[in-house]
């Protein structure tokens, strides 16, 4: 008998400001300007939503949730002192002759980051983890909203924390506007928030330390200085046309350019499954890829990505001459010369592209060919390539729109990174049991990668049409490497 959809009950909502906003640094009172990397993602549906599921203590005390929520709010407020743009609001400047817009984040004129607490009635950890495919309705219960329709960008919280209580567990979800942060910056914030929470607990339980909750230092302060290509910034003027479908911007005649919800309702349905790859399996894939490619330069992640690209292409049953593309976002902080700090807060991502034919990819060349092509794409994306891409964008700005779907039906795009510290985040309940993310931009061939619960392992969330997913689950090469989550 099918289980009824979970019923979420919102118990409280509030806004969290950086701790002691009156004494914040002078930098926090200045506009936080958006770079070309940031502006690409100005769209309400580009909202990075991730979270962790924790088990409650075996015998939680009567005030367990109240105590947890108070600690989460205080540690969040302390974290926002360092990441104060997350408590701000997007602002725009309308320029005339010619008509254009400029965007920045106002860190002062804002109620703060949004904090939501709710209960998911009659739902247990087992109900969540036992599902082969976690349902859309379940996932939506864990996050504030899906940012799909009728959203004003200038009224949107740039950071929303959604704490959901289930019978025997707690899900801590975090949503962040993508134009403000990439995956590297998202997890940097999440890690610091966890670090402050744990230090707060240690300070409260110590009888010898003089450390107070307001003086907790952090191991990796974010670098908030903005980076712009030579000759540009801090405000970048952009043509008005691309913004007519972003939220509810009105033109000079008062016409509302909001979303057409039928575009979303008419989207094809997908299945999404998470597959687990152990440290030992990944080591074997790396050894095989390097052996077949007659090299030692191919990385573990490139080898795993090559396996996924090769197997998905095979089950799509493409003709041998048909082209297939694999896209992998690359952290460009280390690609620039001089490099940016890995603690640079904002977006610093480029897209590498590897292209071949289906016949070449799934033929006798094996894993080595696909992995070497991915390796070359990453290596060739150097300082010169990064700056060339940014210069071209500034000449003719183009804006990503998740409603457009994939670039083509034969692509594979592997987002995320196994390098992010996902399961190292703790909030007084031990190590998380599971990681979940919202699916507000589901597209065939889109894959989300993150570190697994066991050290060195990787989990891949794969999105495909149902028939293609069935075939992938039956693909011998893929399933010999993957275990099901």
C-alpha cells in the first residue's frame, strides 16, 4: 500500500542578523558587488539547496529541540559576522541612455537570513532512507521553497536555513542564492557554521576556558574582496533584455515580465537515483584509466566521471557517429595567475567541455580514452582560457536559465565535487546519516557529486528519464562499480 505524502507543519519563522550588527566591520557596510561569474546565475531558480539528516539522541530531553534551535540560531548569527553578504538583499540600479542594469548586494537594508523550523508529521529516518528514489514531495518538505515561480529577486532571502524535525531525527537544510556563492563557498559557509556550533558547545561545557561565544575564532575566514577582470568592476552595466524574465521586473509601460508556469509544468519527468562508489572502487577505476591511457596523470574524480559518461552514453543507444559531450565545472580559483585564495567567497567556476562520438566513447578504447579527454579539458582550462571566457561574456552577456533544460539530449554534466567537506559538519548529534539536495533544476544527464559518508567514497545523484535509468541500473560495467544508496 502506497504511503501518503508527508505533511509539513511550519512551527516558526524568523530572520537572523549577524551578531551585534552595530559593531560589524566597516567592510560590511559597503556594497557587495557582483562579478561576471556571479551575474551569470542571476535567476530565482538558481538556488543552491543542500542539507544533512541527523539522528536525535536515543533519549532526548524534553527541551531538546528548543535547545538545539537556540544553539543553531546563535551559531548562525556568529557565522554571519564573517559571511555578512548572506544576510543582505539583492539591489539593482537602473541606468539610462542606453538602458541597462547594475546589481549588488546591500548588506545593511535587510531583515537578515531566513530561519524556518517545521515538523514532518509521522515520518521517521527509516521512512526517508528506505526509499529507493526519495520523492519530490519529501525533498520539498526539507527546503524553504523550490524558487520556481512568482519570485521577486530583490525580496528573496539570500540564505535560508530550514530545520525539519521528524520523529527520530532532524534535517538541517541550507539554501543559498547561486549568484552569491558556488559550491566551494556554500560548503565553506556550512563548515564554518558547524565549526562555530561545536566551539560554542565546547565553550559552554568548559570550566577552565575564558572563551565566550562571541569571541570564537574560525579556522578559515572567508576572503570577501571582489575579483574582477582587468578594466571592469565594481559595477557592471548589463543590457535590460535578459532581465525581463527574472522575477517580476516591470518594463516602462508597467507590463509584468514574470514566469510562465506552464513551462515548468510541461517539463519531462525524470528519475533521480543516488549511487555510492567506495574508496576501493574509485582506486581501481583510477588505476584502470591510467593504465589504458598509458599515463599517471588522470585523477580519481576524472576516472569516475569518465565511467559515468561512458555508461550513460551506452544506455542512451546513440548511433556511433553521434557526438556526445561531458561538462565538468572547475574551480577557477587555482587556475588564475596569480591564483585566488580557496577561501575566496563568491562564484569562481568555469565549465570544461570534452567532446567525442558515441562510437569512440563506448568502443574498445575503454575507460582510458574518456578519462584522458576529461583530464585534457581540465588541464587546458588555464588562466588564459579563464580570462578569454570572461572577456567574451562581458562583450555579449548570456545568462543561464534552468528552465531551458540541457544543452543537448546527449550531454552529461557532472556538478559538485568530492572535495567538499560534507559529512564533517556536526551540530551536537554526531555524524550525519545522509545528505540530500533539492532538485529545482532537474535535467536529463545532470549528475551531482559529493563526498560519501565513508572517508574517500563518493556519491553521485544521477538524473535520467525512467527508461534510461532502468537501463543504467542494468548496465554491467556501471553496476559492478556502483552500490545503491
